[in-house]
C-alpha cells in the first residue's frame, strides 16, 4: 500500500488488475482529456506489465498506481505521480466511467497531497485541459494556483498548468 483514504487504497498495480485496467484504458470518454489513444486488450496487457516493471527501476520517475475501493477491493482507476520535463512532480488520475460522480477524485487528490508532504516533496503540479472543468475545480479546491496556459504537444488542446507549494 502506498497510502489510504477513508474509502480508498492506493497500491501498486498487479497483473490481476488487467480486466479493470482495460475497462479504463479502452473508454474514449475516460481518455478524452488525457494523452494516449484507446487501447486494445493486448496493448493494455503490455502497458500494465511495463508499468509494473517500473516499480523496480532505480531512480524511476514515472509512478502509476491502482486506486481500489476498500469496501469491495474493486479497482476503480489509476493515480499518476510522474516527473515532467521540468523535473516537477505532476499528478494525474483516471477513473473507470461507472465510478464517476462519487467524489473519488477529490478524495484521492487530498490523500496524495498529504502523502507528498509526508515524503518531503516541495511542490506538485497538475496540467488540466481547460475543457475539463471538474479536474480544474478539484485542484483549485486544494489550493493549486494557475501558472500558465499552453497548447499541449500531444493532444493539441489548450491546457492550464497549476501548482501547489507543499
């Protein structure tokens, strides 16, 4: 376990997460504001194995974790903590569509901020596509401040970079 919140556990991905990981990564609605294309089952299996292998890489700066409900151990999404091009720690999260609307993103964000403070991080950033009002609202609620707007190289949409000094 990496950390937990009232209703959720954040842990390393497992090969047994494949079915739920595929449900997440094959849904165009989930990926509409994210980088990457909808994936096939074999592509998800390959990606899942690559993400799991990164846990053992020395100086890894690309961490993707599973978000699991405590009540039934259901995999509901992923949480990212990765270094961006400028060396800043960037957060990201995705949830399987059927779990949207339960305030899990707010809960995960709050838990991640607490976890990052405990581990000694000084700053977090989040890049949000401007059309993604729900994610913007969450970051602003937790004190993130707008830093700059830019057009993303990967998906070509207007994004805003937010930062939180911890």
